[in-house]
């Protein structure tokens, strides 16, 4: 046995400090030959480790390995292996020496042998009750790869050894980061290992002492996450969740709870239906979400994979299937026409063709027909909206001609009166724009429990506000999807409903980026307690109104039975405005305007009629009449609510006009003049066309009144900003109307297309702005902001934003007439304006701050009523004009001086009307110029069409003098 120099006592070495101790040991080793240096330092390591001087022991062991590096010939790997096997369990080998040894083995031995030796060293530590160092997993994985051992097998081996050695509770954060996945895998396959993992709660006190509270908690959360990944929830007792498993990260706890199943909630009462529980989201949002928010899992009826037969089978499966199909049908009818590439008629035929689906559809139609006859404003609107879509071309009216029998829409004025007198939500500052949305990741939740209302804003974090005797607010970390926050008076809770069972968790704080929860047996089945129906008495009302939740909507019913409001509701919402409270909270709301509410109770029919007609005219007129009819209504929230009800009544008026027109029923005699066509110019009235007609008549009224009432001046000046109602769409603009009419007079146009064109023409003739007489003229202007040179991009954006807000509706008096700016397109920096000149002559001067973006386009007035009536009569008497297509395009090309291909593009003749030698492609004239030249092809006198044909001379003259220089 080698005799080494006498070592100082380990306590004396420790007292000398690291530097002094190392000097002493190096001095003692100085006289020794090289062959004895490594054993000397190993002996020192052994003594120091035995004395608990760990860091000095690590240093001494490293010195031994350094000697071998300096004298490679002295290294004996077998001896070194024995030293590692002895001193690793003794706690004398540091991480650096172990990692260096792994590299040495990999470099000098075959893969299998290197892996076996290093694994033996690590396992020697396990057997001694310690984890040799933190990087055991990556280092052994590297050696296993060279030994052709799979990564998962090596990790599983290590994980099992850690569990069986009882070392998991003391594993460091770094070891846990590597061990979580394999620990979960091995425990999930072996019940004995599962028991060991469940019992391996991290030693919190030790981790806090070594690494601090934050790291200790992170290690605990990694253990809990590993339990969830292993499926340990099936083995955990209810008591475990409230003790050892307390304060668990929310998503991990939910996973463990799902694994454990309903045995954690043995006393729970199964609750179904949002009518009895306002905290339960509606089962199917598809029928109540707005268009464009189609985010549920309901079948997409607009897709080719939609199977009506499958829907019929689901419907026949029972009440739930019937309810699902009824919701789908309601959404389908509501959205008819929304997508341009969907064959709605084909889907309607398929739904009507099966007895099961036809029965539900018939019931829905009967319910909508009944609602149209009632003076319940929101239900009248919904029913009219759906019936108008059902009776569109090729839809239900064609399949079932008698479907409209007995249909008689209620008077929108009466419906408006009943709603305002019965009570509207705005009286209690309840908004009408709640929009339920399936995903709670972004949006808000609102939950009532007794006298507490919890409102939570959700984004990256959650901000919960509780309204009760005292208000409080708290910021929460991220919340998993599907959890509703609420407050029980003592603590914050998060709940979810699974198969009718309420599962409730107590908020404990934060676990990383998410919230920490505890499933406490005392509150595991607690649920928010709030009624699905309640009563509220509006100020000045004769009695209480009922507020009831059903199928994702709250209905307010007045004492006389009138349903005055229908608001979309869900505890999970995404809204632009305020939140709709659940029924039980309505009576706790304070009225926003006591005098205004009392005035609503006294409103008469004349006042309601004035308000409706003013709303038809535009927002500003509606606000003025509201002030005149109900001056007591001063609170902004109540004013907005009354005006919103009036807008709904206007929509009902327009929809009822369209529905009566489609079903052949007479219009009521007292329709407002703004929506009534001239007796000799009937057109197919749709809500969009009627709205467009109102818009055009008001536009004409504004232009004509300003030209008459405001004095002319040498320079344009701003008269006022007018507020026009939303305009509908008819498919053709004022500056292309004559070109739109052209197909009506051509012999090759189909009769259905000809009638559509004439219908649009009759519509234009009903609008005064379309009256082209010798003493008045209109033109379309495209304007752009003047100046702008030298402006920065930010400055230009500010100007555009301001113009987008202020320019539309500006009414100007010009030296020769009036001008109205219709809109402003920020992306194009272009405003569209209509200029009116009573004398038929326009001046060159633009309004201050504007310049022409392109040349003005005169409107030739093919919408004039006399001319339209004459054209229709001539078509009826003589049939289409006999136009020689080939001669016309050749004549136009010759007169205008452009190619035959350009002439074909201008005339827009189909190829079958032309000779084979006439080119139908290759035109170079721009599309706006094609429209402009085409406008001039119709002669001023319609009779000339049957005598001289199209006015190619006038069109060519305009092109030569104007078009080719633009």
C-alpha cells in the first residue's frame, strides 16, 4: 500500500479557506513522483468527502484527473473506473469531472463499453442515494446513441432508476426539465412506478434552501405536470386534490380532474339548459351569432359535403337532434344570400324534399308568419328578415306557392310604439349589441352569483371585476378555455360545466404564466346561483316586465304581453359595447333617465310615426324629431336606445314592403312618400332598392333645396353637412345608367334580363336625381385633396383619416348650383361627389381644399320618368330594335377613329351577335372610357332606336372631343 504524506486535518484545511487549503495540498504533493500524484489527490478527496468538505473534495479529485492529462502514459482507465465507482457514491466527484469522464470514455473506448462504464458510475450514485450531477440525461443520451441504444430507452432506464432509488423528490430543476417526459412514460406503463411517482412529491424545504422559493415551486409544478402526463389522475383520491395537489397550474389540474372522472364529484346535481342556469353557454351558437362569426362546430350547409339526409337522420334521433336542426335551419335562412357562390335554392329544395326536415321547416315558417302579425318589434324584424329570404327567387315560394297564405305584417309604427311604451333595455343602460362567441380566449365573461356580478376581461391576462356591496378588481394570469370566473363572497372561483355537472376550483394565485387552482372537496360542486328568469319594473310602468333567458337570447315581455326586446346573451361574450347582464341582475340596475322613461310611457302613435319617418330620412333628422317628440329623454344611453328601436322599425317597414311585393299582397295605403313609387313606374321592391330610392330622393332634396334657398356666390361655400341614411345597392351608378339600359333594346337579350334592366330603369325614374331635363343636369365628380406636396406619410394619413370622418355629407353651394360629397376612400385618396346645376351648365371651380382627380362624368338622365315610360311603351308595341351589330361596330370605329375591337368592347355585344370576322378581343380602350362612350349610344329620343338605331355619331363625337384627350 502506498504511503502518502500526512494530510492536515480536513477541518484545518477548511479553516484555511479554499486558496490556503489548495496551497497546503499542493505543497504536500510536491515531493511525490508523478506516478503517485493521482493516488495522493484521490486519497485527499476521500478524506475530504468523508469529512463533508465537498467543494475541496471536488477540487482534489479534479487535480488527480489533471495529473493524468499531463502524464497520459500514467492513465489506467480500469483503475480510473474503480476510483469513480468508489468516490462518486462518497460524494467526492463534481459535475465537471463526470462530464469530462464521459467525453474521455467516448473518445477512447467503443461505444457500448463507454456507455456501460459511465452508466455504472451514475448508477453507483443512485445506489448511494444521490444524483451524481444535473446533466445525467443529456450525457448518457449521447453515449447511448453511440452504443446504438434508443433515446427513449435510455431515458426510461434513468427515470425508472430515479423512481426506484427514491431520488425524484430531491431532483434539481435541471434534472426535472429532462426527466418529466420519461418519468410520465414509465409511470404510465407500470402501476408500481406510478405509485412511486405519486409519492415523489418534491422536497420543498430542501429546494427552497438550495434554490429559493420560486425554483422550488417550479419543480413542484413540473411534478404535477408529470403526474398529469402519466395519467395519474385515475389513481388520485379526492382528498389528494385538496391537500398535496393544491395550487396546481390550471391546465394541469383540469387534465388530472378529467382523468379522475366524476368520482371527484359524487354529490353533484346534473344541471342542463341555460334557462335554469345563465352561467351555461348556449349549446349551439350557430343560430344566434352574427354573419361573419361562423365559428361553431355545426355543419356548414354552404359546403358541398353538407348532407341533408344525415341532418334528417340526426333530427329523427330525438329532441336534441331536432333542436340542433332547428338551430341550423334558423341560421341557414337568416344567412340566405350572404355568400355569392352558394346555391341556396338547391339547399332549400333538398331540405323541403325530405319529410323530416320539411316538417321542422314548416313549423319554423308558421312561427315566423305568426311573429310577423304581432306588434313585438324585435320578433317582427327577425320574422320579416327570414321570410324575405325564404321567398326569394327559386326558393320556398316556388316550392310551396301557398306558403304566404294568411301573411299580414303588423304595422311597424305600432310595433315601435308598443316597444317604447312597454320598456326597452336602454332605460337600464343595458346595451343591445351583445354578441355571443364560442371562443372565450378573447372577450369577456359575465357571471352572477346571488348579490355578486363578476365581469372578466380576457386577453393575455384576465382582469376580473366584482360588483356587489363593494367593488373589487383583480388581475389574473392566463385562464384555460372554458372556465368561468366568479366570486362567492369570500374567494375567487373558476367553474366549468361538464355533461351537466358543475366543477368548481378555487383560485390560489399564479403558477408560471397561468393561474393556480385547487379542487377543494367543500366547493367542488359549487355553482353560481342566479335565476334564468326574473322581473323588472321600468320607471313609470303599470307593472313588472318579465326578463327571461332561452336559447342564447334574453326576451323582455311587458305587462301586457308585448315582447319589447330580444338580446343575445351568453356568459361568454365578445362585444364592442357594454355587456348584457343575466336576467337576475336587471332589477339591480339603476334607471339612466327617470323623466325620459316616464315620457316613453306617455308616447302616442302620432309621435311614434313621426319618429319612424324621421329615422327613414337619416340619423340627424331622427335625433331632431326625438328631441321634439320626447324632449324629456336626455340621457345619451336612453336616446341611443330609442333611436335604435326606431331604426329597427324602419327595417321592418322596408322588409314588409319587400315581402308584400314578393307575395303579391297589396301595400298599406299609408306608406311614407319616400318609399312609394310613382303609379306608372312600379318596380320590384326589395329592402335594398327601397333604401336606395330613399337615399336618392333625399340626396335630390338636399341638392335642390340648397340651390333654391342658398344665395349663389362667385366661390363655392359650405352650406352644411347633411346626414343621409344608408343607401342600398342596385348594381349601376348614375354615370353608367344609359349603358346599363342598352341591353333592354337589343334583340338578342333574353326576356328575363330585359325585364331586370327595365326594372332598374323604372327605379331610377322614381328618383328625382335621375330626371334629365333641359333645365337641370347632374354630373359625377371624383375629387382628391388639394396640395399634399411635402407632406410626410404620417401627416397624409392624419389628413385622410379626418376627411374620411368629415367629408361625407358636405353640401356646397357652387356658382352654378350645388355639390354633395358622398364618400371618401382613404386608400385611393378620392371622394365621390354629385354636382347639380339647375341651369344645365357647370362651372370649373372646385370646393376649397379639393381638386379634380379625373374628368367629370355628365349624367345624361336616362332615368327621366317621361323617357322611361315612353321607352317601355315602345318596347311593348314594337319589340326590340332591329340593330345590325356588325354595321354598328364598324360605324362606331370609323366615326370615333379607334379599332373595331375597341368598338366591340364599347358596345358590349356578345360574340353570337357578330360576324365571324369581327374581333372580340384585343381592345385597348380603358374600362371607364368604355362605359363613358357607351353612355352616348342611346339617342335622346327613344323612338330613334327603331328608325336610325344607336347614336354612334353622338358617341363618336364625344370621344373625339373629350374622351381621347382625357
